[in-house]
């Protein structure tokens, strides 16, 4: 059973669930049988870029990946706002205003740091138990509450006639389509997203990503090991805790380790090179948050 990460450079037109299905398919074709697979953050079909896909025990880290910050490049076309805030929707507002490079750069600091944004009505947020996009498609009026998000950085990349491409490093829960809408409105215009590409998700970047064609080669005999990153590649943002075999055995039993000279917070415990568990340290005591059932952990 493989355990680790495949970082897919998801093409436009493929949904995140379809991408997970593609990984399951190539695993079957490669003779690996039924492999547990999950993804670390939905990417719309109209978007491309970094989609972390977890296999085996790495699926226990999908929640952490969903909470991780993300980086995107996106293009805003000024002059028309659509109901979906992207290319799929119908135009609902128009403007003759085309902001200059200087005007765009001047407004970006207003959208950096903690901000409030209203998600798109065409989103997966639930309203009275129904998905907002289902209600919107049924012609119902959808009102969504604003939510607090953090824009860690926002910069202008290029300006080309009626469009501008920006790069944003954002917290979980941020909607790039809403950010594009609000930037355009702040410039006295309207706009919608014509290109969205995820450059980074948590610790994973485009430099680690593989194409769908490269993924499909696994089902035709290429080695999975050539594209599979280890489980711990998703943990590089937190410190490691080195355990001896006896301690690793205790952790596997769910027991608390005490008297550890480490800072409070989340750590990942390992025995040798093998991940054992995610552990929360407090006052020298370490408690298991999630255990990893990997071979050779407590031999």
C-alpha cells in the first residue's frame, strides 16, 4: 500500500473529485489494488495548478492541507462582472472604467492583511442545508454573510489592456473570485476572473507537480515511486520529534509521553525515518493527535 503525496498540476476542465478518481484508476491499473485517496484542497474545474493528492496514511493529513495557506496567480478582466465572477457566468454589470497600472498598485494595500469578503453566490457554502450554487442555479436569491480571511500578500504581475494579472498568498477560506470582484469595484470598475492558477498549497509548489499525462504513465508501467512524495513532505512546516523504539511503541498505543524538553505546539513524531504520529506538546507532555499506521514504526 503506497503512502504519500502525488502533487498534480491539475489541468483546466478537470474537477478535484475527478482528479482523485484518476489517481485511483492508475493505482488499479498499476496493480496496487484499492488505495485510499483524498485531496488537500478543492480546485475549481476552470482553475489549474497545484492539487495535493494524498495516498494511504497521508490521507490523515488532508484536513491540515485544507487549512493551509495557498498562493494563486489570477487574471481580472475589467469592464464586465458576471454572476459567477468568472468566464462561465452571464454578464450582470458593465463599466467603461479601465484602471491604470498605477491605480491598481495603489489600491492593493487595502486588500492586504485581515479583510472581510462576501463569498460568491456560486460557491459550495451551505445555506439552510443547500449548496449556494444549487440555489443560485435554481434562480433563487442567495445572500451570503461576509467572512474574515487574511491576504498575506497581494502584488500586481502584469497589466495588458483590459486585464491585470495578480499574485496572492491567502489564508484558508479565501475566494479569489471575490477578491477580484472587490478589487475591480474599489477601482471604480467591475471585473471577473479569466485565469486562475494555484502556484502553491501549503508546503507544495508547482516545482513538485506532475502533469496528468505523467500520472497516466503509472498505469502503463511507470514506477509510482518516481512521482510519490513521502508522507512527511506534508509536515515540513512543523518540527519533528525524534523517538526511540520504546517511545514509538508507547505512542502507537496512544499513551502520553512526558518530560520532553520541547516547545509547546504541534510536532510530528518519527522513529528513525518513519513517521509515527502527529502529536500536540504542552508542558513537556505529548499527546497523539493522529497516528500513522506505517510499517517498521515500533520494531
